[in-house]
C-alpha cells in the first residue's frame, strides 16, 4: 500500500512517501529563512518551558528568549559543550603539569629532569588545586565569563554590540543589506541589538561556519575563566610550595600572560562569531 505523509517542519512542508516496495522518498521544501507564526510560537513556548525547568528564564530575548542578563550562550548546543569539554580538560592537565614542574624546580636543578616524578606525594597540591579550580569555574556564571572576556560590567555579551560596533568593522558584513533587513535603521540600544542578533543566530546556526565559530568562542570563553583561576589558584600555590623565588616570579608572570593572551583571543573570536552570523544572514 502506498502511504503519503505530509509534515509541517516549520520552514516549509515535508512529504514522506512510503512505496509498496518498502522504499521511502522524502520531498523537503524549505521556502523561508523564518518559521511560520504557528511553529515560531511552538518553538518559543518550548524554549521557555526548558528555561523554567532549568530554573533560569533567559531575559532580554525575543519574547523572553535570548542573551539577557542571565543568558547562557553555551547551553543551546549540548553537542558543542561535549566537544569542548575534552579540550578544556587537556588545558587543565597542561597547566597542572606546568605547576608540578615549577614545584619541582629545585629538584630538577640539582638532580635533573629524570628525578621529576620520584616523589608522588608532591602531586597532592596539584590535585587539590585542580579540584578547587574546576569547582570555582562551575560557579562562575556565563555573564561573569563574558565580563572577563570583554572587560566590561554592563552589556558584556558580544551581541550587545553586534550592529553598532562589530558589523561596521567586518568586511564580510554587508551593512547596507543589514539596514534593509532592519527597516533601514540599525538598532542602537544594546539590549535590542542582542535580541535581534540572537534571533538571527537561531536562523543561521545550521551553517558549519556559524557552528564552528560558536564552538571556538565557547571554548576560549571558558579557557579565559580557567586562566584567571589558574593565576589565582596555581599562582598562590606556587608561593606556598615553591622554594625558588625566581621560579615563583617567572611562573606567576607566565600565568598572568596566559590570561591576557587567552582573553584577547576570546574577545577576537567572539566578535568574529557575531559577524559570522550577520554575514550569513545577509547573504541568504
């Protein structure tokens, strides 16, 4: 028996045909970049339900959905979160090894690097510091991580400056088309910029370039938070457990340099992420 199913997929219609032979044919028609009103309302209600279930209703977005004062940029893509977790653990491990080497500075100087891991008990402060750093990072909110990256207290998320700053400086963004899409007037209010940009993000997040840029920003944003915790945690531990003053000073400077470099990289990638969304939106 021939079966034909008609599905509403939000952006258009999808037809599934099951042939008597058992073969399936799918005809998918995407006729818009935007959801139809009914589907948009369903998506909005579902997103709000998920936010209430997490106990975090996002503020400042379209109908309550967006990157507001409590918005968490990384929570929308679980796969992205899992992908960056391994890289963050590699970063933690590298910093832990660096701290252990500094802690054994005198031993290396007198007995050589071959004597480095003979005293396993010396790994205790490394493990304790890793645990404390990981817990502290979990307690840092997404907003505070954005404040660390962009060095501003209010309107710290990159979407707050999407049209007034970033769109003007990226050659990939056709500002004229952006204006036409917004009624020939660019928004100035940071909250409004963030709302519109987030809506465009949801419309373009399927593009590989947007997804990769998003992932890179989330990774570097969290690395920035870890780096300031490394500076405080490992830096303090070095002054407690490392005898050499020279080693302590060099290590502390290196930790602070790591924070400065990673923070700058995160801010750069964050701006590029915003513009990647704008470029894809105006090119379709």
